[in-house]
C-alpha cells in the first residue's frame, strides 16, 4: 500500500470510480486492510462516503 496519504487517496478514488462498487470490494481484491486504509486517510482528513463511493 502507498504510504503517502494524498497519493493513496488519488489511487483509491480512481479505482473506486472506475473499477469497484465499494471500498470492501477494493480492499478484498487488492488485499488491503480496510481499517488501515481508513485510518491512514482519516489522519489526513478524509473519510469514506459510501453513498458516493469515494473518500472526501
């Protein structure tokens, strides 16, 4: 997983928009720990919004 939260944000939002219906699908497919992803992005000020399937 990418360490820089802003690059991670860009990568994940692009994949969520283009390839995955949910964060769970993305994490399962890429073998990411969802809690770790959310914690890393939360520390940078971003939260996952399931209604729009993006971090904002």
